[in-house]
């Protein structure tokens, strides 16, 4: 029987968590996948960079589709495609077939992108920021244990076990969404073409750009870490996949802790205040780590102690940045979420591809932290830009009063 009521927070958490697990659970296996197929690490790393590029394009389509036809059918279709693609990855005989099905797995991004739109559909702005903070806190548990679990699966059964797990989880979440996720878009647009006609108007908003660039370079830090950490940990520090999985969990542990703080504070402070706090925290931690690593003290504790600030800062920044993007035009939350999400993963795809190309065993530790630092500083500048725009708008309103 089709669901007719808004979904529970548990369903939204699982929908979003699937998008993150699909990215990082198998990350500790990247070097083993390359060895198994006899392929270069740079080619296999396209399973992350190329995947992100596909999800960027998909979100440009999924957002307007959900505004036109509803959140429910778009989500169910995306989850079904992800499940089938996971089976394809498991049975892939060559690296080319594997990468093809891996890119098709990108359909799962519908869960992450549209869960935000669902929240914005049913609650007002400040409450939405608070709920997203708690949502981030809850979903952080999945990616925190994901790389650890994936690393152990690799050691026990081989890397393909990760994709068998994806298929099982995909089928289970699809069934849950079918039973629990009622339609929340009560103001569907008249035509699909009309949705794309709105994009120039949204793109003309300077506030949208400020929120989106901050969001993009905050999220890309997580993607870049996921793509680069396996190379650094295994070739610089000689870690096993299971040990790497445990260390990779530190970034989401930081994300979990500050997402709780964001859930408590988002209702009290302006969106830009929370965004700036997160970007300053991330930039400071990465800067200290970068200086220590460049000075020649290359140690796993220094590396992971600095990268954990990516998670700490994102926990504060992302809830408010996501709500800000969708609040520019609340009636087009799906399109705004899809467009900003596409920018985020597109940025992540570019940065992770560059990261995979420039990292070596010699420069890996400090180079990766340096790339993360540049991303954090761009996010900081964008958050400050929105702050300035809001101050000017407030001053103009005051002049008219």
C-alpha cells in the first residue's frame, strides 16, 4: 500500500545515509580494486570522482523532476536503480564494466538531495535548520562506521562484498521508502520546462551563489578526504584497509559531535553565524596541521588530527548552508536543492580528480591537507560574502523604515 503521510525522520536519515555510504564504505578497498583489475589507482579513483560528476548532473534533473512530479516517485526510481547497479558492480568482470555500473549507482543521490527538500516542504526555515542539524548528527553514524565495516568486509571476503552489501541495503531502503514516504510536495509545478526556466532567476541571486559556493567547498572537503586518504594511509603510513577504515571514521565522528551542537543552536543564531563558525574552525585546524606536516613531522596522528576539523566544521556549516540555499525561493526547494547539490558534487568531482592526479607517496600527507585548507578558505570567504549581503539588505530596509 502506498504511503500517504510525510516520512519519519528515521526514513529520511536512512535515505541520506545511503548516499554517503555509497561514497565511502568501499573507499578502503580502492587499492585492492586496482590490483584485482590490474588498473592504475588514478583510473579506479574515478569510482569516486566520476561518481560525483554523475551525481552532479543527476541533481540538476532530479530537483526539477521532484518539483514537477513529486518527491516520492523520483526517490523510489533512484533507489531502485542504485540497487540494480550494485549487483552489476559485484559481478563486474573488468574495470570498465565496474566503473560503468559504479557511475549508475549515482542514482542514489536522489535520497540525499530530496530528503533536504522534504524537510523544507514540511517545516519553516529556522526549524528546518535545526532538524537538518539533528539529521546530520544521526546520519553521521553510518559513514562513521561505513569505512571501518567496508575495510573488514574487504579483509574477510574481498572488495566485492561491499557491493553485495550495497545491493541488500538498497533493496531494504527502497521497500522502507515505498511504505513510509508519502508525498510532501503539495505545490507541484505545471510543466517540467517551467522548472528549468526558473534556473536563470535562481542563478541571478547573489545570496544563492554565496550559500552554494560555501556548501560546495565544505562538502568537497569530505569528498577529497575520502578519495585521498586511502593513498596517504596505505602508501605513506602503511595502514591496512581495516585500520584505515577506523581512522577514516574520525572525520565523521567530528561531524557527528558538531551536528548535535548545530541542532541545539541553529534556532538561536543567524544562518551565516553558524556557517562562519564552521568555516573558521575547519580553516584553523587544517592550517595548524599543514604547518606541522610541511615542517617535516609526518605522522598519522598529525594527519588525522588536522583532517578531523573538516568534519567538525561541516557539522556546523552544512545545516545552515542547506537551508539558506532553499530559502532563496522556498516554493522551489527541490530545484534549489538539486542545483546547489549539483554544484557541490561537481566541485567535489573536480577537486578529487585533481587530488588523485597530484598525490604521491612523497607529498601525499601535506598536499592533501593543503588542498583541504584551500577548500575551507574558499568556503569561509563565501560565508562572509553572504553575511555582507544580509547586512546590506538589513541596512536598506532600515533606511526605508
